[in-house]
C-alpha cells in the first residue's frame, strides 16, 4: 500500500512535490488519475522499500480556457472525461474522446496511457486529439504551451513523444491542449447481422479500407451477441412479444442465419443533418449487404453500443456470484483477425480445463476499431471461482498469461490502448520494443528521472 497520499491542486504544487522527493531521497511517487487502468499500473512494486507517495491529480481540475476561434481547449490533468464532455457540450463542442471509462478516467490518464475511444473512426485516438501536453519531471518540465499548430516541421517531436504513453515512470502529466470539434447535432444507431464472424470481419475490413466507417462500428462475435440479447428486457405484452417473434422469424427463416453462429455489427452515425447521416448509413449498408449482411434494428445498435459501458458493472456484480472476469485487447493485421480470435478462445478454454475449472469459461470477442491495415480486437473472458477449484486467482492469472502469449504468437500486438503497466511488462523488451527503441526509453528515464523518483515500475 502507499504510505502517503498527496493531492496537489496546482502545477506549482506538483513541481514542489517532485523537488522535495528528489531532494529528500528515500521517497518515490506514483501518479494516479481516475484509477481505471487494467494493467496493474498503480500497484506498488513489492520490492520498493522507500516511502511511497500516491499522487492523486484529481484536484488539478480546471478547464483553463476554451478557444472557439482556433478550436482548442487547455485542460488540467485531473479533469474527468465525463465532466469535460458535459461542460464542452453545453458550448456546442466536444473533444470526441469517449473511452469506456469516460465518467471516471482523467485527461492526464488518457495522455499517459495513449488511450483510445469508442469514436476513434471519426475523432482519432488521443494522440490525434492532443495538440500538446506538459509533464513535470525531476529534470524539469517536458512540453510547453501549444502554439496552436496541428503540426510543424521542426525536427523530431520529442516532447510529445515522451509524454504520450509514459505511464507514470517519467513524471506527472499536469495539463494538455486538446483539439475541439463542433458537437454533432444528429446521432442515429444501426446494426447488421452476418452469418459468422468471418463474414463480418470481411465487411468491416472493406469499410475501413474505403474510409466508410461511421463514428463507431463494432463487430461482436456470437458469444457477445447472445450475451447482449440475454440482457434485453423481456417483451411486455402481446404486441411486443409478436414483434420479437417476427424478428426471430426474419433472422432464422428469411435470412437463413443461425442464432448460434452469427455475428452482429453495431453502428453509431453522427453528423450535422439527417441527410448527412442517412448518406453515411446508405454507404455502410451497401458495403455490408455486399458481404452477406442482413439489416438489424436501430435499438439493437443502441444497446450494443451501451453494452460496453455496462461491462465493468457486470464484472463487479459477477464477483459476488464467484465469477471472475477481465478483458484484454490487441492490434492485429486484418488477414489474421479470425485466426487469432479462434486461437485465443481455444487457449482460454484448454488452459482452464487443464487447471480443473469445472465449467467451460465464458469467452467472447469483438472487433472494436478498424484501421486501413489492421484492427483492434477486444476479448472478454470469465471463470467460476472461489472454492470451486484450488488456487483460483493463480489459475485466473495463468489463463490470461497463456492467452497473451497466444495473441503474440498469432501476430497480435502487446496492447492497442490498455498500455503495458506491470501486467505486460515481461514482454515489453522482447515483443513491444527491440534494440535501439528500448535503449531510448531507458535513456529518457536516465535523463528525466535519474534518481528513479517515479518508481511505479511500469514499462521498464
């Protein structure tokens, strides 16, 4: 556990805290934002013998300015994403970054972990939204006030590269200048059904290649599709029950889709007129239809989108029923998506069975982001726990460990947006960074934090 908690409210207090820790010696700092990370980034290293101070940045909560003329805003690191969006939306603006953890995660956390949001296809990842960011380190301030330029050809962009993805081992992110967008005035949902995951992947791959992806497009495998369907409220009354039966007949009889095998794509369209949104849907539907897609209803699209927000709460509820679950993600070339999904599922099922888990684990996946050359694949898995078999936490950890090895063996990356932390650090040197790249990270650490004040132990 941390020995102390510090709650700085200004950049000057952050600098004073870092200076004191460096001068005193025997003290290390671990920055904390919203606490929503899933890579063990905030855990205190067991070998750390010094006094450990958890630096909670949530009092750094000002929106310093909103510049409508140049569509920029400066935000302190402790501002929570949900609060930021609510305040910007009142002005008809958005930064467009919507991670699953929107209501709790902070701007500083987004920057420090190189986060991605559910509407990346329209608004970009955090590195596309951040114009500049500042980080306080024992060696001084990295980054400076934004000049308002999206880009400039002024040599390597070292300061931004050092701050993004630093995961608390180089310093404390204190503020960032973000690019703004007008808030879309029209939002509509849609869904498309496919005979299997392979057909859906081909459709999404084609949409990404042609630049036709809407604000959000997510392809759920059959497990996730059926889980979402199971969470729908039961149809109340004969009219609703009749509609549900009609949908079932449409899917199974007219479209010839097998409910035990089909996949579903949930869609979110955003724009500034109904005509614009309708045209987006027309182009997406034409591409999906060409890959054998069957049109679903808007309500399924809406529920599929918000299911993501529910997952964390379902996970906590499951713990009370001795069901332990977690998620992990990867980036993988389009040509290996289906192969990787099947291999990881087999790995989780086989590893759990070998460990003596009495019931088959829940394993589902979705393609949550599409790029021209690759996709982000997100896995959810869960096991029965507590008194069902011996060493349940060790078994659970080993299942995830074996699954990640399988991801890497089938061409996936170590992480798409969860970061490395301590959970994935053992692979960082061999899989994520090699040769000179890894040396540069170590040299940055030596330059900015020679006394290892920031000893969270992530990355390296």
